[in-house]
């Protein structure tokens, strides 16, 4: 186990957050609409890009954080790449809640599931 994973694990125990390990977001996730988003390190802490479909390879998430809580930008390719403030909360090893907001009052929440 690497040093970052140990630190994040200790932080999650200290603050009562579910256990999080380095690379936990890595891989493919299925969105509410059935699209696939691939997470990988970069863009701060993580990037998320669409895999397949009309916008294949398009980065739609740039987030940072840790201990199961991330925040950053959500990019909507269907709306001329408009950017929204977003928050991602892991709810176990294979489920996340993603909330995107415009002007902090117009928000939408989705639940994604990790593939594999």
C-alpha cells in the first residue's frame, strides 16, 4: 500500500468517512443516462471522459479532493461545453452521487455505478 492510500485511510477513520483508497475512482462508471465515463488521474486529482457515443473522448469532469468527497467542474458537451460547479460523493466502492449546480440554486443530482 502506498503512502497516499495510508494517509487517506487514516483521514477517513479520523473523520468518520467511509474508507477510501487511492485510485478508487479509476475505471469506468455508468451514468444515469447509460453513458460510460472513464475516470483517471489528472486535471487536479481526477478527470472523467466519455467513452463511446457522439462525444467519445470528451473530458466532462475535472475534480479534486479526497476521502470520498470531490468537487470541481462538470462540462456539458450537449450545451456548447457549458461548465457547472459539481460535487461528487462516493457512497461505497461502486456507487457515487454527482451533483451539478448553476448559480448554486439550480442543481441536478445523478447516481452513477462503477462497472466491473
